[in-house]
């Protein structure tokens, strides 16, 4: 992964975002794995900065920084594969078995890389391709093992991401397919480095057949992965914001009806967040919860008011009548309702403002229409 600065910014932002989601849903197993993957990939990016590599080698030994950065990135890719596996399969035993396999494979690879590092003299560690030191067996083995695992991890993640994209929605599927393409490009680059590392053992020097010609496949592949992740996350964010704004409009649309019904039946008003809090004043927190609570309170109050509605309009269709007529009947029923009701009185309930379509959205639209009609009548 070469795009250090943009990759780090995106990974840090993604880690914080998903960590906040994990705090809200701490028992989501797939989300825990995703957060671990993002954190490990972020650590790999941070440890890969030249200044961090130099500082790590200075306090430990030459080559330790590169080993730590590679191990963190490999662990992040392994966790990314496990995320897709757990999200698709959902079976606890299968996921645990796959987790044990990935952990054992990763531990073996990191141990082999550590042995290769120890077997290489400190003054030869980190020799780039084309230099005489790069032909050393331990360095070639380090490159072969590391790139071999990256090839496997990228292909596995790409395979599972592609499978995860099939049942996904349009925007998420497009983002995941872009991630799959990016992982495939990085896997191809790892395969080229793997072959080139094997050729080093026959002697150092350039290998034109595996020369990328001035462009880095890792850059393009990482860019595609980041673009896919950003697109999928951005599409989800846009959908969430649209949902919040829609529910806020519905919440405000229910206000006229809710106000009169809450005055008539204050005992039906559920406990709510104090209005004095910062989030309560801005109305940015728990928008969905406030909307659903107001919808439930309106529906419960209409059930309590329905016997009086049946009295003022015995011949009307209270379940499917026009919103304007039902608003007029609600005003008349509220005037008929006594200030203190007899708790022992048997008042049969009647269906009121029931939409022809099913679903909570249809119910909300029906009550919003009645509420707006009531507001017009009041004006």
C-alpha cells in the first residue's frame, strides 16, 4: 500500500466512524472485525512512513520497522477477509474455524519474515531490487513470503468482497466491486514482485518483463480500494442523511395533530430527552427515535379518542375517509371528550385513519395528512 498520506487520512476517518458505530452496537461481531481491520491497516500505514520506520529501527534494530508495518497490514487484510466471511456466512462455528485458519497462517508468515530478517546482516536489510545485496537468499525469501501472503490476502478479500456485492444494494455493490477491482490490481502487483523476487536469487539486476514502466500498480490499486470504500461509505452517509431529513419533516408534520392529542391525553406522552441538552436543542440526535415516538403517541391517542369520533360521525368511514373530514371530526370529538373520563366506562375503540397500503411509512403519511388538514382547519 503506497498512497501513504491519502490512505492514512481515509483509514483514520473510517476507523473513527466505524468505532463510533461499534460503541453503539458493541455485540455486532462483523462490525468488531471490520473495526479491527481498519485499525490494523491504519497502523500499517502509519508504521510505513519513512520517519516512523527510521525511528522504529533506531530504538530496536534495522528492519524491524518494515517488519512491523508489513505485519500490521497483513493482519488488517486478514481481518478484512474475515469481515466479509462473517457478514456472508453468519455461522459462528464456520467463522471461528476460518478465523483460526487465518490467524495460524498469519502467525506462520510473520514468524518466517522475522526469521528472514534475523538471518540478514543489519547492513543488508532493506536493500531495494537491483542492488547486489538484494540477491541474498534471506532477502529474496523475505520478499517471496511477504508478497506471496499479500497475493493470497488480496485475492481472498477480493473474492469475498465480490460475493458480498451480489446481494447488496446498487450503491454499496458498486463500491464493493470497485474495492474488488482495486484488490485485484494490488494482487497483480504482488504477483509481479513475487516472480521478480524469485528471479533475484539467480542474480541481481533489473527484470524488464516485470518493470511497471514508471507507474505503480499499488498506487492505482490502493486508489481504487479507497475510492470504493469512500463511495460505499459516502452513499450510505447520503442515504442516512436523507432518512434523517425525511423523518424530521414527518416529525414536524405530525406536530399539529400531536399537540392537540397530547393536551387531551398527556399520560400517553412517553419519556423524552431533556430539551435543554445540546443535542436536544439542535435536534441532531435520535431523530428517528423522536419521530417514531411521536407517531406512536398520535396513534395511541387516536385509539383513545376513537369512541368519541364514532359518536360525532357514526355514519362516516373513519378508517379511510378524507383527511379534511377526519380533521373536522377530531376537533368535534375533542370538544365532546370530558375533561376527566370515567375509568370504569366501557368505550369500544374504532379504526381511525388506517392507510390502504401496509407499512409504517404509509401509516406515517396518513397521519401527517390528517395533521396538516387539522392545521389548515385551525388557521
